[in-house]
């Protein structure tokens, strides 16, 4: 069947092409009666506007396949924060008519063999989102192995991982530390392995900024490492404790609560605690405590917004290879719960 043109409609009705164009585009200069007549005839003749044709073509396009890579050390026997992020990402992808395919990057692959994910080797994805920080040597090998668009979620590197989306780790933790000072709490420690990830380092820097502004010295014994090289979380507390601890994440904050309870200390009556991310799993390796019952005062990470931004980024990169990579920081907000001792008025 031949494509219907504006000229065909104009010829049938005995009017100009300009009149037909104005009537179908909603422009002025055409009476209501004539506009309705032109629209009716155009529909009967099977005319499709350029906009409608584009919309149909777009709808008929194959859904994009997005690979999602998560490092093994971020996953454990319990539900993790990164699984939550992946779930948000998968939901957003469904709304965008995309498929997500997840693979786990084992420690062996990441640190020794540098084996690429199956969906990269088999070229079965249009773009890739990497959740969490991974070894920079692996990123370099990945760049050599594929030219598909890659977006980094919750990790940024100015040289290798430029197209990234991160939470506002620095100012978020700065605000959490300022919250403690606002309630008259001045002896404060930090729990988190500063060199483990860029996120923890940024959170430590936010904590340090607040301490410096209040002319407080960070006591070495109150700066506590919380994980090993494989990401397994555990730590020991010093004998002398501060008035409060700033924890790099809520899982660590929850674990701290129970370590303090084991010492016979109450939270927040004896010591205050703040966390980060507003996420607590139901337990962890070696711990059967009901973490969900601990109401940690925290800074909520906006995972929904972060995953939407990351997905939009990778889709833009797929559609436009010349798209310039950039870092986007997504703010969250303080959530007041029950682990900070309030200043008495």
C-alpha cells in the first residue's frame, strides 16, 4: 500500500498542502469545521504523521540488554545493600523496556585471572553497569576488551571510571557528624576501613571535616578498621570508648550496638551511634541478632534516584557514543531514629 502524503489529502479535498499541514498540526488559520473534515479524511486515507511514525518505530525497537556486574566481596550469605540497589535497577529497567543480566565478579577473576564477564565475551549486552568498587587493573582490562558503554554505580575514579553515579558520601557523613555535635556530643570515633573503598574514604573525609571545624582531634584508638580484604565485616572495640561512633554503614552500626550490649552498655543512654545508607539486613555471618529491631539514626541513600540516573546514563551512551562521561552525585537525607542521645533542654 502506497504511503499517504499531505498532497494526496489536499488534492482530494481541493485545498492547499499548507492548509492540510496546519489542520493536522494544530496550527492557526483553519476553521474548526474544515480542520475536523481534514482530520477525518486523513484518518480514512490512513495518513500517519512523522511523529506517529517515529513513535511506532521507537516502540518496535528491540529492548536494550543491560549487563550488571557486582563484585563477589559485596555479596554474602545475607541480603546486602548492593542486592537492594540491583533490585531497584531491575525495576527501573523494566519501566524503560530494558532487560538486565547480572553476573558476579569473583575475587579470582577480579584480582588474578582478569577473566571478562560472559555477557562481555559473548557480546550479548548493549551496555554495562558496574555496582560497587572493583580493582582498577580489572577496569583497565575491561576497557581493552570491549567498547560497550560502561557506567559505574556507587564508585568513581577520575581516570578510569569517569561516567559514574555516587551517593553524597562526603556531605552526608559531614551532616551526620554535625548532628552529634548539635546534641552536645564531642568525643566521637569513626568505624570503617578508610582505604577499603572510595565511598568509605569519602565518608571518613566528611567526618574529618566536621571534627576539624569543631577543633577536635581524632583519637587513633577511636579510628577502627571494620573489614578484611575479602570484605568480611568484624572489629574489636577499645577499652576506652568515646561518647559516640560514626559508622560508615548501618550494618556496621547494627553490629556495634550488639557489641556494646555485650559489654553491658546501652544505646543511646551510654553511647550514641549514627550510620549511613538506612539499610539493615536481617543478619550476617556468625550473627543471629535481629538487626531489623535496631533503629539506627542514619543518612538515607536515595537508591531509586541513583539507579534511575545510572540507567539513563547508559542508555544515552548507547544512543549517542559521543556522549561525554561525567560524575553525578545524588543527595539523600538524615533519618532520625533512636541511637542518638538528645540534648536536654
